[in-house]
């Protein structure tokens, strides 16, 4: 079984913690020495206590779903001998209350747009490839939120 690790690092840096006005900015560190600036969402914690330029967990959640779907789609396309030149997905996640009344990303909609070199699959085959990618996506299989794919 594979393991996936991330180190999340935050420091108070002398801010007054008890007044709740501390920075939510922190770092995500991944293997390969990748370091990502992160913060709470500015929709949840207003700046300057959050960093609008950093990645927030909600954005990362949406991006991980989109990325996983794309990677499976590319694999499936290569298996079927379709050459993909470009793949762009303007994925959107929606924050709302779930069935238990708790705030959650309740829905994610993927909007993949794929450009092929040479022969492209017809609409039915393209939809089937996206459906299979969705079924295989480890991240989509790991969440309770509704995850939709609406190719363009």
C-alpha cells in the first residue's frame, strides 16, 4: 500500500493568539522539495488574517479532484490511441451545508476541454472516456461530496 505525506507548518510569530487575529498563512511541503504557500480561504477568514495569494484547502481539494481526473483521462486516451495535445479544466467547488447541516464542499464540477492531435473520439466515446476516468479517480472515490464532470 502506498503512503502519501505532506508536512504542514505554521508559526505564530509573536502575534496575539487569543484575540483570534493571528495569520492563517502557512506552508505545505511535499516530497521532491516542493513548498507551497497556503492559507485559510479569504471567503472564510478575511484578509489580512488570510493570504489571498496562497492556496487554500478548498482550492486544493478542487484541484486534486481535477488533477486526478485529468491523469486518468490522459492514461485512457493513450490506451485508446488518441493523442491529447491540451487539457484544460476550469473546475469549480461549491461550499454549502451538507445533509448533516455542516459546512462542506458539497459539489465539485469539472469542465474539461480536451484538444486532440489527429483523430479525436466522437462525442459518445469522449463521454465514455470521461466516465471511466471519473470511476477510476482515487480522489473522487475517496470523498462523500458529489463530484460531477461536464466536459466542454
